[in-house]
C-alpha cells in the first residue's frame, strides 16, 4: 500500500511540475501578445490621427481655393 501511495505522489508531483511549466509558458505568451496588441493599437491610433490631420489640411486648402476663386478678378 505504501508503495502505491509513493508512486501516486511521485506521479502527481511530476504532473504538477509539468502544469506549472505549461502555465509559465502560457503567461509568457499572454504577456508577449498583450504587448504586441498594444503596439499595434498605438500604430493604428497614430495613423488615424495622421489621416485626420491630412483631411483637415485638405479641407482648409479647398476652402482657401474657393475663396480665391470667388474674389473678383481685376479688370484690364
């Protein structure tokens, strides 16, 4: 009976070590993917802001062109 209990204890300790290693690997993957997601989200936000800035700049240029076109041209 003692041998069976010792064998079972050894198996459980080995399995516990395997599961702890598996957990550590999973935590590392989670940390790496979380960091990658945050970097990508930052890039997306930066490009969205840049595109918005370009759009506002283009709108301003269009307004200035319209104002220039609507001014009467000097007669000769």
